[in-house]
C-alpha cells in the first residue's frame, strides 16, 4: 500500500489527487486486476495497525491516503507551515555522511526531508540503510532563517532541505 499510495499508483492504474487521496473502491479493484486481493477489512486493519500511522481514511470512509513520504508527481500536498521545536532528528547511514557534510540533507526522490522529534525512531530509520547515525538539526534556527517546516498528521516533520550548517551532531 505504501508503494502505490506514495510512489507508483500508476503500476496498478490507480489515481491519486493532489492531496494524495485515492478511492478505496478503486484501490481494491485495481489491486485485484494485478492479482492482489484487498478488502475493506484488510485495509482497515492496515490503517489502524500501522505503527507509524502512515495512512489516513477520509471522514466518509470512502478514500485513503498516505500522510507523508510521497514521491509521486501527481501528489502535491499542502501542509500548513509551523514553528518547529529547537531541534529535530534525522536518522541516516554512516556511508551517506560525506555527501551530507558537503550538500546537507536533500529530499531525493521524496518531496521532503523527513525529520522527527524522537531520537530512537530516527535511529531506526537510519538502520534501514546500514550503520545508523542520528543527526541533530537546528530546526528553530532554520525557521528563524526563513526555512519552512511542516508536520504531517502522524507527527513526522517535513522540510525541503537542511544545509550543512544547521546539522550540529555527526555521531
Ligand atoms: C539520505 C520512513 C547522501 C537520507 C521513515 C536517507 C521516514 C543523503 C536517504 C521516511 C543526502 C533517503 C523517510 C545527501 C539525504 N547525500 N544521502 N546529501 N541527503 N540523504 O527513505 O528520511 O517507514 O527517502 O539521510 O520513518 O530515510 O516508510 O528518506 O538516508 O519518515 O513510513 O538519503 O520513511 O517511513 O532515504 O525516510 P528516504 P528517510 P516509513
């Protein structure tokens, strides 16, 4: 579900609107056309059991979306800008540090750099790519310097980039 609701809805012929919403009926139908069988109940369980609350259903229950993490071009979510806490954390792998030192944190294929208030969670995110290292980001200083911050419905913080001078902890 993350793959089609964040990245490649077209692989099953699903349409996402600019806010990332897809019709649950269409999701079930299109998934079935590629041999994946989903039901309202399965989807409901995935939504409620997702440890990171990755998905959200619309109030009328007809639509579903991933709340953050998108790379699909059809999605351009409008998050409202917020004042961040003094520091936020980003977990990455040690092998990326040389490049991050030079270029800062870039959003890559996704629409935003992902940050969290939770250092332990950041550590786990870094582990996905190798030896994990948690970087501390001077988010409030960035905010004072005009960088915009957003917070998704699942409390993941988002920003477009983090220049190296705002990263103050390397290991
Ligand atoms: C790294 C998960 C080299 C960046 C998590 C990361 C998150 C650079 C990787 C969400 C770089 C991108 C997103 C630079 C950044 N040079 N490497 N200049 N700038 N990087 O997966 O933040 O479980 O696109 O450090 O919880 O790891 O999917 O982003 O290692 O919230 O719900 O490039 O995905 O959530 O990787 O993870 P990603 P991310 P879910």
